[in-house]
C-alpha cells in the first residue's frame, strides 16, 4: 500500500505499525514525534498504531527551547 511520509510517497506492507515504519526507514526515535493525518500519536501507541493506505505521516524533531 502507499502512504506519504514527509511529502514522499512510500510503498509499505499492509498493516505496518508506526514503530515498524521507523525501523524500515532506519530512523532514530530519540527526540522524534509523529503525526498521522495531522494528528500527533503518543509514543506509547506507536507499536500498535497500524497504518492505512493513503495515510499522511509526518516525522518531526522535538526541540526544547527557553
């Protein structure tokens, strides 16, 4: 199935979880936040949050400031 990750169309297996997507993309989870279809997904839900065809996934780095 096709999903979009940071504006890039990507082919992935049906039912892939967010955690599996990060492993597939070799992305370091430290300091990372994820949104699916413009909704931020809590890190504790990544292993069970299944992706669906045409989902829009946004990966972004959390930055602390003061």
